[in-house]
C-alpha cells in the first residue's frame, strides 16, 4: 500500500492522531492494547467497546488485500477512524470480513465529507462539558445497543445526510443543536479522533494538552 495515500489537507487522520492520541489512549486503553494483535482481535475489541457487550467465542476471521496487513500497520497507515469503520461497517461483527483497498478509501472519503461539512465551527468554551454528558440517542444508539454495529454505522450515515438537508451547503446555525451533538456523540464511538475534534470545535469537550487543557 502506498504511503500517505489517505493524507488530505481537508482531512488528515494522522494529524488528529497526533493531537488526540494521549487523550484517546487514556479513554480507550483496550483498543490501543488490541492494536498489537491481529485485525480479528482489534475488530472484536471494537465490537465490545462500542456495544458494551462482551463477545463470546473466537474472533471472526479478518483478511485483507494487503500482504503485510496487521492491526498496527493499518492503524499507522490510515488511522483508527478509517480502520474502525472498515472493520465494523460492512458486515455484522460475528461474520468473516475481507478488507479491500476500495473499502478503506470509501470510508476515508465519507469522513473527509464529514470533516469538510462540519469542521468550520467556532468553539464555545461556555458549553464545554464531559464527553459522557453528551446525549447518545437515535437509531445508531439503538442499533449499537442491539449488537448491530453495521446497522448503527448505516444509521449514522443517514443522520449525517439529514444534517446536510439537501444539495446546498449546510448552515450550522440552522441545524438543531441536539441533532448535531447526537450525531457527533455517536460518531465519536466509532471514529474517536475526528469525533473528539468536532466535539471540541463545538465547545462540547475540552481539548487535551496539545490543544489546550486536559481538564
């Protein structure tokens, strides 16, 4: 796989990893520990982390187009956000999965669209609150609670389409805050780096020390 193929001035998963790495590692140490294992182990860990339901039995097989594909190599190449979507979005967690180059690019393109659409917000420190206080609601939350991450991510994409509201550029001032914040809170469960950055830009959480204060 060519190096830096996913880098973009508009959405750079590696920059987000740099900015939020210590924060996410402290919040989700189980996922970071799983990066040293296989793709199947990482996938099972992500399922456990997002649903809160401990998986039973051996991890379902995960194969990839890439000769040297491991959890850690793909994490370094595309970032956790893209890799998490690729491992969870296409089929239910209990079924075997094959990762393709096109799949990774497709998920990166969607996150790039999310970034392009929602990153031009102005932080409001007065609204900052712990991430756990942001409301998790809607269809993605219900599907996730039912151990159906692939359905939850499909519903998450539908939530984003509803936020866009049509072909015209989105006007964030006209988007109901509860819908925007619910989308971001659900997004953060699957894509922690871009999710935390957008929550921070909306004043819903405080940034780690590289961006301000880890309070």
